[in-house]
C-alpha cells in the first residue's frame, strides 16, 4: 500500500475491525505491540533482535499475517525540539523498504519520551532491572501504539 506521513491519511487507509501493530525501531531491536480489533487497547507483544532488513521484515510480516493485522504504526524518534535527525531518516527508510514487501498501510507516531514512559511504568510495577532490559522495547512499542490509538479514537469521533 503506502507509507503515510499524515496520520489522518493513515487512519483513513486502515481496514475496519482489524488490529494494528506498533513498532519501536531501535538499532539492535524492534519492539512490537499489537492492538485489539476495536483499536482501543495496545498490548506489548515481543522484541525482535535485529539482524538484516530482510530477516527483520520477514519476522514483522509473519506477525502481521498471523494476527491478521490491518496496519503498522512506527514510532518516529523526533528530537525534543520536534526536528528530525538521522534516526528519523532511518525509520522512514525502513518504512519505505517495508512498504515494498506488503500492502499494509504504514503510519508514523511521534515517539518522544516513549521509552522514558515505559521505563517509568516498569519501575512503578517494581520490575527487576534484568526483566526491564528484556521487555523495555516492546513496552515502549505499547506506549507508542497506545498514543496512536488514542488519537485515532479522537479522529474517528470527529473531535
């Protein structure tokens, strides 16, 4: 399908009653979270250890097919001032390359402070340091996806 820089256009391209995945792309890992079919709740799913693009894409597309996903939301790591640096360029390139392999709509969500929020939630849950290291990426993906789902809900209500 396409990569959408405009979130509203991405929402318009989503099929009805299909879950979406949220992705937190890191240099070494990809955190994955999924929504319910009503697009209201994000749940952290897993962390994929990055290898080569082809293998990473295959792992993501297997998750998408296995869960009958209707779209992908990638966290866009903007700088705190809102500007885009090398990590944003890398995320956009990943999305472009992935879009060549799938018809799923791909959108972006500003992920500033998502890892901080995930870390805070894990600390509040008294999660051990070792366990935090294991789950932080897919918990951050859940934070990214929940933000996107909350916005999607507002857009669909016409607010």
